[in-house]
């Protein structure tokens, strides 16, 4: 076989394998983040604030965690760069609804971005909670870009130890 044809064939196979790996990787990211992606809606032209920019990314992944203890349910959500005044939290039986707006500071006119991975704009997300919670006694704090919601349970549920057979 001609060495150039052989090299072209090997190169083509290598590119195909790399493309398949990349495609599979993106599928895995989308599968694992199902329900975790938070969509940032574009502001309507007439309602857009002066610091909003349509060229900014309009979605982001808000990293979250939820766990429960015998007495409460705790939710933590990373929201770097947010002002606590721009965050709204609602708790209802079975869920937590959080929405807000991340604003871009400064004038962005005349900038030629080579990289923009920060998202700005409005967002909202709903997280399921157990039904045995007391929303009226919830405590919400925001520190260092992380919002923490602690919701007491209506009745304590200590862990149950089961024998291993």
C-alpha cells in the first residue's frame, strides 16, 4: 500500500475515534447533569438594563447539594457573584423554588472577548424536598457565593440500622 494512503487512512481513523470519544463525553455530561442545568432567560429588549449584554452566555450550571439529617433538610447552591438582594427563595411542601438575576457590572462596550464562560441574566430552579418539612421555620443564609437553606422536619426521623445478612 502507498505510504501516503496508509497515513491518510490512519489519520482518518484517529480523527473518527477522537470525534466519537468527544461525542460520548458530551452525552455523559448531559446525562449526569439532567435537571441541574439552569436556564438564564434573555431579557426583552425593552426591559433590558443598561448593563445587560446579549453577547453574554445565557445559561450556567448552579452546583447544588441536598442532604437530610434526623431533624432537618439542608440545601446548598453555589451562586458566585450574586448579590443576596437579587435572590428570591420560596419553600413549599415538597419543594424549594429559587430564582434571581446575576447582573454584569461595568461597561462592556468596545470589548472584544476571547473567552466568556460567565453567565448573566435571570434564572430559576426548583429542587424537590421531602414532604415532612416545616417551611415556616426555614433558615436561609448567603455567604461567600453559597446560599444555604435549612428546613426543619415536622417529625424527627433518626437513621435506622439494619443487620447485614
